[in-house]
C-alpha cells in the first residue's frame, strides 16, 4: 500500500517539520534577517523561555520547510511560526493575541517551557 505524502520517508518536508516542532517545548521557525522573527524571539527570551530556533535561511533545506509552513498556515507569510508543546500556535499575530489575552503563559507552563 502506498502511503500519502511520503510518510515513512525522512525526506518529506512536512514530516521533518512535525519532528522538529515536537523536539522542544517551544520551537520557532525563523529567518535571521526578519524583524518579526527577532521580535518573537525577544518576547520568549524576555519571559524566561529558551526556544529552539530554526533559521530557515541557514538551513540547506530551509526553502522546503518554508513551503511546508506556508501550506500548514494556509498563507504566504511563512515566518515566524511558533510551536508550543508540539502544537502549532501560528505566526506573530497569533502569538501576540494569546500573549495579550493571557493564554500564552498557561500554554508555556503546560509544555514545560515555563515554571513560574
């Protein structure tokens, strides 16, 4: 039986994305020159969270991951994309909205990224 989207093959960008996203409590897919990416990294660091950051522009297969992220989000703005506890939170606007409405800290605690 042929599996859909190359499951079982480590070369599938979506599979690689899911694997990377679940390896740390907080994962940020970023581009090193992007100011929104910088801002989201500063936000988490300022909260005492040490996110795993994947700079797509420094990854030889970063373009593939970026396309997979765009498919996942359903939009053309690929970065920054944040995962907490292996779950997709979304881009900067989603992160800021959850920070403002008070749902970000509980998510971080639940994922083991924050102990306060």
